[in-house]
C-alpha cells in the first residue's frame, strides 16, 4: 500500500520538468566508428594486383578518429536524411583523407616514419607503391560515391562529387599543400598566408564532409551555408590544436612524430601567437562554429559536441 508521502513524491516527480540527458559524445563516436570501420573494410576488398590493394587497406584501416565520415553522417541526419544514404560518401572522404596522409608522409613532403602508431605506408611498401596506393584511393573514392550511393537524386550525387573534387584539388587540399611547402624555412610568413594554407589543406575537406552530408539529404541553401561556416571554423580550430599538440604532446600520445614543424622550420599558429593566444583563438573559432547551429535541435547535438571535442582533444 502506497503511503500519502510516497504519493506526493510520485506526483512531484510526474509534474517536475524532466532533466535532459547530457549528450554522450564518447558513446556516439564509438558507435559511429564501428559503423564506419565495417563500411571501410567492405569498401576496398582485396584484388589483383594484391600489393597495391594491401597497401591501400593498410593505411585506410589503420584506425584514427574517422572525424570526416562521422561529420558527413551527422549532417545528413541533421538535414533529415539517413546514415545509409551518406555512408558511401563518408567512406570516400576517408579514402581521400587517407590518400593525403600517405602522400604527406613521403620523403618529398613531410618525411614521416610513423602514422597512427604504425609505420607509414612508404616505410612498409616503398615510395613507389605508396604513391600508387594514394592514387588508387583517390580515384576509387569518386567511383565509390557515384556507384554506391542509393536513394538519392542523381543531381545531388553530382553536386557532392563536384564539392569533394574541389576540396581535394588545386583549389583546396593540393593548393594548401603547395603553399605550405613553399613557406617552409621562411620567416616572413604572415597570418593571412598561414590561414590560407590551413583553410585549404585542412578545413576544405572537413567542409566538404559536412556540406556533402547535408546536400545528400536535400538541405536548403541556407542550412548548407551555415554548415559551411561551421566547418570552416572547426577546420581552422582543428589545425591550431594540431600545431599546439606538435609542441606539447608526446609521440605515444599522437601516434606520430612530434616536433616536425620546428625541424622543418614551419611557421605555425603557436610560433606567431604563442600557445596561450593560440588556445584562445581556437576556442573563439569553436564558439563561432557552434553559433551556426540550432542548439534546440536534438540532431545538432553531435556537431556541437564534436566542436567542443576538437578544442579539448589531447591527441
């Protein structure tokens, strides 16, 4: 038999405002990573010639945050789509990102021995195969978007292919990398040049990841523009934090060589601003990014939490 006091407690709980459950980013990222890893594994099956497929899979399946595919899936759902319609593009974006890392690590570029705690591709397969593995992933990424995307109008798929191609070409990642190489060893690199490098080398592919998910779902031009600004801001913040970690983190924490920027005499955000001001600028960019989202929309919670994660990460 329920007492009068118990009845009051039950009644009070019934009329009290329900507390919102905080968004669990760790659980969200873990679940998404499982989805993405399975999709990536299936996306590039072994074939002949085995050497190049093995090299492609070696770097593609080497782990990592899978931030770009997760952002693509999250924005597709934010705009009313499904993860299924965005997964081929999500995988393709990770193929392109992996290509950029394989090529970035080559002796002609950053000359790195380790990536994600493992030997870099060219250290395992040689420079020749590493270059070809990167080329193979880049070409296959566009084939994969075009051939595997389901239940999406063809004009949206074409728009995504165009967006991703622009992000990876001379107007995006490639252009940023060229200016980065040209700036090595120079002491007169301005903040404008540094922003150009990383807006193109880092933020462009993040922006394509975010916007392509929304495009696939048929998002309005207004929402696409807001998401584009969100992505540009988190992209620059991501690079600022990377520059800080290159100074403050250990090789074990990062899973790659540290202090490479200093050795290569690269201008970085901390070298121009110092660590404290760099941290402040990154935090400001994250706040600007979050301001582009509707915080009352439950589907915006992953993007809001990812923005905070970018500035707080330690690896």
